[in-house]
C-alpha cells in the first residue's frame, strides 16, 4: 500500500525545515506545505524562486523537536497521539504531560495557521479526556494552557466544560489552584463565573459530545464520526 509520501512525485520540491540555530528538523514535500501551512507558504512567497524543480527551500522554525516531529508525522498520515499507553521516543505515560504536549501541538497549528491540524488536536484532547479524564490534574496543565496566550481560547473553554461536567466540582479548590499556579486573576475570575453559570444550569455536557464547539472550521465538521462525537483517528 502506498503511503502519502509515495504519492508525491519524485520531482516535487522539498522544503527543508531547520531551527534558527541551523539544526535540521525535517524535509517536507512542498505540495503538503502549500496545502496546509498558510504561514509558511507566505514566508516562501517572499523568497526567490527555486533554480530547479528539485531545489530545496529552507525555512527556519522555532518549535520543540517533539512537537514538530508529531506535526510532520501527521502531515504524512500518522494520527495525533491521545493514548498514554503507547510507547514513544519521549514517552507519554504521564497523562498531564501528554495533555500539555497536545496544548503545545495546538499552538504549533495556530502558528502555522493550519486549522485542520488544530481541530484534530482538539479531537485528540477530547478522546483522551473521555477515556482517561479522571487521571488528569487540571492544576498541573493550567500554567501551560494560560502561558500559551489568547490563541488557546477554545482549549480553555474545553477545559472549563470538562471541569464542570465531572461528577464533583469544587469551585473554591479550582479557583484557588488557578491563583496559586498562574497568578492570573482575570482568567481565574472568568473560570469562576463560567463554573457558577454552568452549575446553576445543572452542570454542563461532556465536551466530547459536542466537539464542534471547540473546532475552528466554519462549515460541516470534517473530523466528527457518525455518532457525532470526536473521532481523533479521522482525517
């Protein structure tokens, strides 16, 4: 069976991605870059035209190697990981570390302006929370969630909805932990208000039952399975 890489012509130009320090990260077929990475495509448009059909365009990026490896792998057909039982080079046996990694991947998608990848990462988050959510220490992932800035608006909403949909919600503990970990009073007050509103309504829906609420697509969902729930294995 042919892989996605096999489907690209031998004459397809390759984009060489390296760190700002010159360390090679990966080579990716230009057709994939143009299809998915709006930001990189804009950078490429500012460079001189390639001198030959097989010439390599060089782009400097500043992503953690594990984040870029998973994004590049996804481009070539590998699903976004959402299972702590899978052995990998970096190892994701720890639920909190895997979830923080998914937050980082979401940020990569935002930087590259790859909405499909961001939505797929959200589905991986939802699948992970549905299966192993009780093992997640939200206090441990809040600093990463907040530290990545405003681009994390939809994942933040997802986390609020997940917290409220769990069996027991202690607003005091949640907000206190938020202040201890982040010192971000504005965000913590927003969490408090959202929790109060949802609790007054009798609790919120589990986020994996409404995946499109956290997606960025504008039209029909391109990732939901037939039952309407998030399917992180579907591209």
